[in-house]
């Protein structure tokens, strides 16, 4: 049984390891099982896992991050609700640029188009603001881009002395089950690096106010 994973995706995230280890032929055939009157219930591993787990969230990646900012929730939400400010808190190595948005101000159902580079590869990305709760939360979901699924919940909670920012991301990469499993570590590493950079920039943009 062979389960294909897209070569471009493996090269994209695994680089030299993909070329030397993952991409050379790994085809095997169950000769002993085939010698007997035996048939597999499922044609491939994906079909079997679909039956067991429903194919909805088994290989979804989950990411959570939180950060305190000594500013009012209104001020913090206002900053994050301006799409242009995303460029300031995105790592420069991604070459992130906003191409346009469907409404002058962000609101529910606003579409936003970006371009960026992931490991040097140019990528176009379109997201939709699927939920919009002013000063409290909003959700952006990928409509077109490098992921099969990208759901990012931004939450802003009032706490003593300021605001606590919470990011909850659910993502899934394209390709076969094996391809997703092999690449999950590299994807997680990239997301961690992006949010680590973002945390540092937010500290710079919203420094703690010193008491006189």
C-alpha cells in the first residue's frame, strides 16, 4: 500500500531531508497477504482513519498564545483591527504585504488578500473575517493559501491594569495523512517562530508605562 505525499510540499518544509529520505521510492507490497484469499477492507490508510476518526480533526494542529499588554482593551483591539498593522508584527523574513481588502474598515465578511514568502517560496493568501465582535474577539479563516485549513481566533480580555491577548489557531496542511504527519513538526516550528517575533514586537509597540 502506497500513500502519496506531494513532493513540492515535502521539499517546501523538509528541504534536504525530503530529497534524501522522504522522496526516494518507499513502495512496498504485502506479498504474503496477497498470496492468500485476503482482501483489505480499506484501500489506503486515509480511508481507514476516516472511518475511525471522521476525518475532521485527527491531524489538525492546535496553537495557543497569550500576552499581557498594559493598555485598554479598546486601544489594543483598535490596533489589531487595522489590517495594515499586521505588517508591523510579522517577521520581516516572510516579506508579508497586504494587497487589498474588500471593505474600507474590517468587519464581518471582510476579505483580505496578502502576499508573502515561506522559505523563499512566494505565496498568495486570502482570509475572511468570519466573526467580528468589536473590542472582544474576531476570527480570520483562510479561503486561499498554503494551508488546507486555517482558523485564527483573536480574543481580547480585560484584566487588571490592561488587556490580555489570546490567540487560538487551528490549522491543517494539505496532502496525504503521512505527508501531514511528517511535516507537522516543521509547521509547528514555523508558527512558533512567527508568534515569538510577534510577541516581541507587541512589547515594543505597547511598552509598560512607568509610574512617575
